[in-house]
C-alpha cells in the first residue's frame, strides 16, 4: 500500500503551526508488511525541546477500553463467562438493582430492574454513567469521587461503590457512555484470579511486543512521556495551550489498581500493533491470537440500531447517526458522508484527542496520537479520516 504523505504532513504541520496541538503523530498500515506511513509534527513538551513522534508515550485514556474489552472476550471464548450473565453473579449489590424512572428529577424516583448483563456492560447499554456526563447519576459519581483516576483509585472499592448506586435507566433500553469497562476490568480479575495488568500482559500485550503499553511509567521511560495540554480558552484561534495534568492517570512506579476504562499509557507505534492485529482478523504472522468468534464480536454491531437512536446524536467530534457499537468499540452500520466511513469501520478514541480506526474494506488501519483535553476541542478525527480515505481512493 503506497501513500502520498504530502497532504497528511501538511495537515499535521498545520495543526501545530496554528497551535491546535502541541505535537501529534499519525501512523497508517495495511494488513501486510511494515507500517506504510509514520509521520509526526510538533513537540512533546511545552518548552518545545523534545520532538513528538510515534514513540512518544501518551495517556491513551479510553483507547484502553478496546484492549480490555478484547481480553474479556477472550474469557468468553474460553467459556469462563457468559455474555448474558448478569452482574449480580459477581457484585452482590446488583442483587437488589434499581434504575431511575424516565425523566426522574431526583434519586428517590427509582424502580426495580434486572441487573445489567456483561453484554450491556461492554456496549454501554448497562445504565451506568461517567462522572463527566450530564445526568443525575454522573453527579453522584462526582460527589463520591468515583472518577477512576489512579491517585484515588481502588478497583475493588470502586466497583463496589458504583454497584451501590441506581442505574440511569433500565439496562438495554438506552446507550450511555460509562465506566462499564472499569467493571469489565474487575471481572477479568475476579474470573482469572490475576491482577488486570498481569492478565493483559500475558494474554495480549506480550504476544504483540507492546512493551510501552502499561498502567504505570517506569523510571527508564519518564523522558519519553509527553506533556498533556488543555484548552482553557476556546477562542477561534484555539489559544493558548496550557500544560496541565502532568501526573494525570499515571503513577511513578508500580501500582496495584488499574482502570480498565482509561488507565493505560502507550505509544502510536505500540497501539498500531494492537490495531493491526484486529485488521488481520486476530492473526499475527499467520498465528491466530484472537479466536474467530472473538473477532466477530469485535466487528459486529451489538445494539439495537445506531447510537443516535438510543443515545446521543454526536460524541467527541463523531456523529453517531449510522454508528453502532460492538462489544469493543464503534462500528459503522450506515456510512455518514460527514465522517467518510465504510460499512464495518471499527474504532474508538481517548479523552486527550487520540483516535484509531480500522477500515476493513480498504484494508488499512490508522492511529493518531496527541495529548489535548478535551477530545471535542477540534474535529481532527473527522478531518484526518476523510483526508486519508480521499488519498487512498
């Protein structure tokens, strides 16, 4: 696969020159051979002394979810867990489960409901929420400090406290982005008897030689960690970039609790190994790493229709009309010209504007890395995907 990188490099340089990103990288690969394109622009630090590239270590935030979801699906393939098992089998608080009634004004307006299933946990129809969402339960997450950051994070206690709160709605009736994959991470620990980081390492990361993908930052890698930035003034010129969250979502040294929803550090080069595994139908150099039934669950829509019909109309720059959700990420079921997608496209992003996608029809995958909060600051995901598809026509 040959790619003319001039337009892409021009776009990447433009992001940096206009101060939209301090630094960013884009890697593109086909199903065979080496990475076909690996370009970068800008710097990893505010002082502009260290170049940003695909080996820069970044906080991938919610791109952690795809990795953890895939590992839970491995346990499903091994028949150690069932997709339609409900969470009350694992978390005692869900044996007495309640959800807010439609249009509830306060937490007392609840009704009894079934506990969410593992399927609903993975596709975000469980009724759980996130601290940054706009709903009554999200406010409870904030008040109770349930934000899934390592500095205040105990996975066991987090799961217990989450399961003690009402759900936003009856499971399976709506789509709502949530901490479900954090609970999925805890399920992996409970079922396997191993800490989440160990299970991921042995069953996936080591097989792909993803040495820079970790829940903590070793001393030997500290100089490769990119600064993280935040737009505090959303003006037309996107100025200024402010360096924040230098210790956000990682700890120096070993940690013992792991956010399956947002806790990993990685690099563009490392994440490409994972994304390419999915592009190659779960195979690495003709050796099958992920079973065929696991790949089917990764690629196929698992909700009723698209996200827009049962959830939100857009999410982190992405229009959700025509976008379904598999058991590991988004999947295009009806192409949207605004997002330049093909049926079956798979992908997901992270809070710091990172994004990866796989086009199974054109047989390529792309990984974009940067460190800018929030992910809706600028529509780079739509722009880059559209530009890449135009170049590959």
